[in-house]
């Protein structure tokens, strides 16, 4: 732990466990350190980072003109898988925000990282600890395999309990909007705020399918079909000579000769195991992963979002 603080203080990179996915952390106040994150990930500088803080009070210093919804959501969901986008204070530099006037803040719910944040007494900027566009890591081993020596220290906090990234809510408009569905369900946000909460793309113009950018993508191709079509589609692709795996719960029908990567029936379980399943299917050398989208209830919304982006055409 003290080594992690030392690495952060001298501008190094520490991979940190969170309840969602592992993050690639650096001192959020050190521009050079923050730039190392972008270099290690191969991430475009225009993609801003989330600043992780020890508690609500520390987070408040990074924002200004905070709306009352900030207090309401922070009090209920932090520490937890929720990221709040607010107008930035002078603490948030262009390196972290990509030059935007806003900053994304979160208090993660993992004992090791909370301990580190308290000991460090600063903000830790951290994106998911994977190469840009790839599947996020949910174990320390995933980080080791993916980033190797590009990271100075990896804190092993075991497998992530939630398994998909935090829900990002934009609080800079009169209506809170979900920029990315994640570990806090839309239903819970609606319940706590007492009003409808829209997804950002519902609030803006209709999004053309081609605008869906590839992200969270394994090496294998990803094909999404209706649950009832899993069986026939798998059979067809196998007949084409492809190495096919079906990502599906035990109750879905899958041809005997086709590999089933079993995921739990419930959305929370699916979310928890999604990324690790995609990684092991890549390791086993499958060409194609066929999956059915879960419905939008609870964490199903986040799982759908990740699968849709994993299946998007790759540039
Ligand atoms: O669960 C998580 O959120 C994980 C863990 C490590 O905390 N982090 C994570 O970071 O998923 P990353 O960098 O992979 O995704 C952060 C997302 C990006 O899509 C980025 O565009 C968005 O947050 N973001 C960051 N700052 C923003 C801002 N000021 N306005 C809008 N979006 C922002
Ligand atoms: Mg990411």
C-alpha cells in the first residue's frame, strides 16, 4: 500500500481494483502522469478520464456549481458504481478532462482502493486498465496479461464484484442523463431522483446504426441474435467452418457440438462474468461469439450496451 502511494507520488501508474473493473490509475493532479495513462492504453487524448476520490467531500472540491441532485446521488450511491459528470473546478486539468469544461467523479467501492485513496490524499485518474477499445479487466491477472510492464504496480483486490463499468450520469443539464449505463441501474436512479432519467442518446437525435463505435471488443467477432435464433445461427456458422462459441445461460438451447460459455441467467451474474468470459473465449481461439441480448431490466441495460459495442463494425 505504501509502495502504491510512492508510485503515485512520483508520477507512476498503479492498477487499482474497483467493484466494477480494474482501473489504470495515476495522480490526477500530475499532468505528466496522466499523459502516461493515455500512452499505456493507446487512448485518444480527447477521451476524458474519471477522477476517483476517497469520499463525497473530496469529490466536491473537483466540481463547482453542484446541483442538489449531486448530493442526493452521491449520498445514496457512493462508494459505488456511479460516476457523476459536473462542471469542473480548477483542480481538474485539461489533461484529465480532455479540455472539456466538465469532469467525471466517482468514489469506488473497494476496500483496497479506498484505503489507497485515503493514504494518497488526492484524486486518482483512472480509465479501465485495458488497451483502448478492448475488453475491460476484471481480475489483476487480466491487467498483467494486457498491460504487463507498462504499469508500475498492480494491486490485486480479487475479481470485481460488479463486472461492468460504472453508470455515468451527466448533471450539467437541468435533466440528469445517463451517458453510459453501468453498475447502478436506471430503475434505482429513477427511484432515488423521483423522476424519469433518460439515456443521452434518447435525449438527442436518432442515432444512425453506423455511429455505434466498436468498443469492449474481444479479438473474436461478436454476433447478436434473438435468443430463439441462437441454435440455428450457431449451427449455420459452424457449417461455414468457423470456431463458434455461444455465450448463453444453461437454459438456452445450443447445438451439442457447439461450445457453450455459460453465463448466469440473471443480469447481475451476466454482467459480473461477461468480460472474463469474452477473454477466455479469445484465449481458447474461437473466431466467433454468438450471444443474445438480455432485456433492459436492471444491469441488463449495461450488458446490452457492452454487447452492442462489442458487436459493432470494427474500424
Ligand atoms: O467503472 C468505471 O467507471 C471504471 C473504473 C476504473 O472506475 N472506469 C472506466 O473508465 O470505465 P473509462 O475511461 O474506461 O471510461 C470513462 C468514460 C469514458 O467513456 C469517457 O468518455 C467518460 O467516462 N467521461 C469522462 N469524463 C467525462 C466528462 N467530463 N464528460 C463526459 N464523459 C466523460
Ligand atoms: Mg474503458
